C-alpha cells in the first residue's frame, strides 16, 4: 500500500465524444483547447498538432519545447496510410568525449543507471545539451500536410508566453521538486525561483495568480512564427542558441543546427489479434513494442485477456522484450527518477490523426535556460552510455535512443491514435491500452482508466493497487512484486493521451490522475472548409 494516501478516494475523467467533429487530447487542457480551436478554424489534424506542440511547450516548459526532440505517427484518411516521422536529438559533431570522464562515484543521479560522470556533466548543465529536433519535425509535418499558415498556428503559443504560465499548485509542486538543480543556473533560477532559491508559487492558495515571466520565450516564438524553421536552424535564433550553450560550457555549433534533418520512414506494421498497430521504427520504443506484442500474441488467448494468467503472460512478455532492448539498444532508466516528456493525440473531422510525443528527456531537461531565447534546454546527452564499447556509448554526431512510442492502431471497426509520457513506462502503457482496445473492445476512456502493470526493467513487476487479489497473487507467485497507487504526482504507470474514431464518431481522453490533461472537442460552430 502507498503510505498515507486515501484508500477510498476515487477519481474519474469521462473524456469527450464528438460526432463529426475533431478531438484533441493533451496533457494540458489549454493546449487541447488551442488545438480544438485550430480544427474549428478549418485546420487539419497536423495544423492542430503544430499549434499544440508550441503551446504545450509554453504551458509545460519542464516537459518539452522547441529545444527537445521526439517522434510522431500520422494517419492520412485520403490514402488510408500511416506515416512515421522521427525528430530525435543528436549529439553535437563537436562533442569531446573526453569532457565526460567517469568519476568512480557509483551510478548517475538521474534517469539512467550509467556510471557517474564527473560533475554529472552528461546529466545537468550545458554540456548535457544535444542538437534539438522538435521544430524541424513539426515543420516537416506541416510542410507536407498542413493547410493553415505557420504564423497563425504559432500565434496562440506566443500569446500564452506573453501572459506567462500561471503557477498553480501543480506547477508549484513540479518547480519545487527541482528547485535545487534549477538554482545552479542563473537564467533558470530567474525564471522559476524567487530570490534565486525559493520555488515560485509557494503561497499554495487557490486564488493566487503568480505567473512565470516568459517574455523572452514569447519573443523567440514570435520570431519563429514570422521567419519559419530557418530562423531556428540557420538564422538568428540558431546563433543565439549556439552562443548561449557554448558560453555555458556545452557543445553546439551552427553546422550542427544547419545539418539537422528529421526522418520520414515507413512505419512498423505490427499485427496483433485482428488489428494492426503502426509504430515508429528505429531508435524509439517501436521495435520493443513489436517484440512485446508478438510475445503476447502467443502467450495467451484474447478471450482470456482479463484473467490473472494473462497478466502474468503480459509481465513475461514485457520483461523478455526489455531484456532484448537493454542488450541490443542500450537504454535503461532508473525507476526512481521522473521522465520529462509530453504526448498528445488528435483526430480531425475527416479522420486524419496525429500521435505526437516530444521531450526534453529529464524534467526541466538540463536545468539550464538559454538567456537569449528564454528556452529550456534539453539534456539529450544523458541518453548515451558514458562507458565506451557499449551499444549506446557516447560519441559525437550520434542519434539518441528514445523511449517514445506514439502509435496508430487499426481494428476492423475502429482506429486510434495513442501515446504517453513517462520514460521507460511509456511502451508498457501503450501496449496494455492498445491491448484493451483491441482484445476487449473497451472505449478509450475505459482502456486508459483500467489498472495496469509495469515490467520495463529489472526483476520487479509493479502492479496498480486496484489489481490486488487474484491478479497480484498470480504475479507475486512468479515475480518480485510491488504495488503502487495511481496519484497526481508522480505518475507510477505513465501518462497516456489517446483519441479514437469509430464510424463518424470521435472520442478522446488523457490519464485520469493528470490534473491538467484533458480531451477537448472541436467547437460546434466550425468554419466551413474550402
């Protein structure tokens, strides 16, 4: 059991359903509203994704933003085809591996149990910053499928940054959780802390209206809106980022920025029961998802999906798939540390879909803010193993291995877009929610709210406390078992967001315990599409 938390409290999030209208599900309700407003103005699902990507980078600046990376899955209704786009971070071509000597002090202090590096240079500070990909990725999707002007889609994010993020109790809690590390960078401290050390929002009153000063970020987003992706990778924004990162001791060059390109690819088409799940290939969790679902397909029958034996088989499949991932792909996260990622899913009235995941890696990324641009900087270098000779060892000019797992799923009667945040917990969550949608025919709301397990690394299996009884007994007879309660902070089983289309009806929702996340329907008073 989980200490002092209530055993009787129940939280329910009904989700949203819309006939012949689009739906946006994101980890911040205001970002979902921004996306829904784009759909109402005649935008495509990709247009809404552009607006949401930048808006949520303002509203959750510790989770993602222009200086991050990620991947997306798209479904295009006109040609009934899925597309995969990867825009992960890369190490700088100028990176000096000798700058990251092992300290001999045990394991690293954050997500991955690598050997510790002197001063945690690969975890926090400017030396942990990698070449960003999010702006290139969303720009590539917009260039191929977007309908609305780029500047119009970035305008809501500019407005939100001008207003500044409201520091409510949840924002204050997140800031407080990293205040010590944020205090080490003067620009991060100025943005998130009072007097360089006290977390903003410490009043904890319901009517307080303290806001972050995101004016510099607003200026940067406004310039990006006017000048497009080129400003970020080749122009004045790129020059400012390179200067700020290198002045603070990191590795980033104009050539790194100019050379960055996202990657379009044919998605993995993963058969599961009578359905197909389309996932991103390459250095993501997509290949591990395919491995897991293949093991589940032969490990238990669909008719027995709710039985204790099926939960044991799922745990077996997850453990085996992760053992393969860790042996051949090289990432392995520390289950004590929170991930820093956001996911959103969108379906428009025509049935086009986007499942997009973007991340800074750790919460607050490198804990460093670019003073010239106001942007939170990633710590993508931490994705690499600092020991040489490993599957994922640190090297210059190398792509990062990510845990992101956006998917598009198809059954004979339904289609869904799904993904999650939560580091190594992402893939198990996506797999189990997809399984419930496919095997049991649950709604997106019920599939997300159903209790899950996690078996994504190490010997231990973690089970939702609501599974206590026959399921946990069966799991405990096979594995070392821990039980966890679903709470608003931290998330024990990832934070999913999904949308579904069945016939002409769209629906969507997010993690039940997320205090900010929600599904929002396109307003009824939509503009006629030309």
